[in-house]
């Protein structure tokens, strides 16, 4: 019975080259535990919050496609064409019932199962993953390729998992999971391993936001706003917002305020000055714009002359932005801002999502 906390994973640098693991794609969606008892279906998030009302089309499909009584661990996702679209999935969490109904028809979600916690009256938590996976394959043997409920594919071959790590990113997945075949299901324990993409890029510092604990008497930097040129500036290229870098110590946050003060510039003289006119978030999620996710937070930023370059670490792209917060590596005084463009970013191999779900 809910609530149940899902089993977690710890990061490792590469796919383990050893026996005893089951490997599977790392899905980029909402972690979701499913509790089904006849027509009663409950969806719970990673932190046990209810998701059921936001995905009525998935709940209806689960009534028809899943075993009569079961508890599954898996991921909710939205696919657009041949790849996952996390931003579209985020839009499904909406307070208005009419909006939920509309989005369930316009951007229907799917569910991919990767573990079985209970079947009928039997709890499988103490069973090793190898047994749970075999039971999951039997329980979901009737699923068709059309979905929206799917069974994730797996392999015990490290070489194949390493190939997936590269190939599947083009479908919007962000790595590979490794699960010990002999491990029980351990709620809220980091028993699994995750291998995610790690890359670096040289980006332009375009501004910063203040930290939530900042005060006029003791200003603290919260996050750096990063940019890349979509083409050389002398060819009409513009500086685009690509993401943020954060996670500094309190001491460093105070130091950066002083260090960057000479670069401060009026918004009218900044490349992003024209974005003041926006009242709602646009597709590029430019800084200073509001959306229903911001909940009235102050998203204004301190504009800086785009003269400094820094190297950041990132794992995954979503469209033309970093999917997650980037990690500050070092300043790059040897790089000209105008030389920092999108062409330096690695392009993932294109791969059809149906090929990831199939097989």
C-alpha cells in the first residue's frame, strides 16, 4: 500500500564491465510508482506525492493493460515524434481540471515499467532483481508496441549497454542504469548505479541572479546566467540564453558579487534588454520572464557585459538549452566571448524512440 519510496541510484563514471548486472536505458521523465487494484489506480511520484489526476489517459490505459493487482516502478514520459520531451511533460502538472483534460488529448503521456514490487497478494520486495524482472516480463507479456504502457528493454551485456549509452541519447534518454541482479528492492536506498553523460562547454557569462538569502547589506550571488552565440556576431549572430551555473559556497557567493561588479551594465545596453517586453515565459525560457512554474518568484537578473568566458560541465541538452544546472569548472581568460557558439556542443546520434521501446 502507498506510500512507498522508490529505490534510488548513485552516479558512477562508466558502465561497469562486470557480470551480475542488468542494464537498461535511463528514462528522462517523472519517476512513478503504480498501485493497481482492479479499477483503482494510484500514481505516486518519487517523493510520494499523487500524480493520478494529471494523467487520466494513462490511468485509463493501465486499467486495461496492467495485471489486475500489482505495484510497478517506472517512468512517465511524453514523446514527440521519435524522442522524449521533458518540458512538454512538465506542462502536464496543472491545477485546472479542464487544462488537464485538454493536455491529456493533445500531449498524451506514456508509462514504461522497469520493476515489479508486488503481484496479486505477493510482495516481491525481498526477491532479487533477476527474479523480479522475470516476473515483470511474464506479467506484462501482453503489452503491445502501441502502448501507452511499455516494458523497458534490458541487457546483461556491458558492451551492449555501453553502445546504448551513446545511441539512445538521440531519442532523449540521458544515460544507462545498472541494477545488481541479486539485490532486493530497497526503498530510498541507493542500490542501483546510474551512468549519465558528462560534457564541458565554454560559455559566455551574461549576468547573475541573487541568492534567495541575499540582503542589501550582505548580497550573495545565486546563479550565473550563461549564453552562447547562435552565429558569429559579425554575421548577425545573437547571444542566446543556454542555462545557469550554481552551487557555490557562501563565501564564494559574496566574493563573486564584488568580482563581477565592474561588469554591471544597464539592461538597455545588454544583448537581452529586448526581453523586458515579455510577460510570460517564451520557448527559450529567457531570464527575467515569468511562467506558472515561477510562482511569483523574482526572476530579475543583474545584467553583465558579456566579456567573460567560463568552462562548465553539463550532462544533457534539451533543445538549445542545458537540461540541468551546469557546474562551474574554471574561468577561461584565453577565450573570446564571440568564439563561444553552439558548434562546440556534441550532437547526439539520432535514434528513434520506438527502437528503444522495442526489442
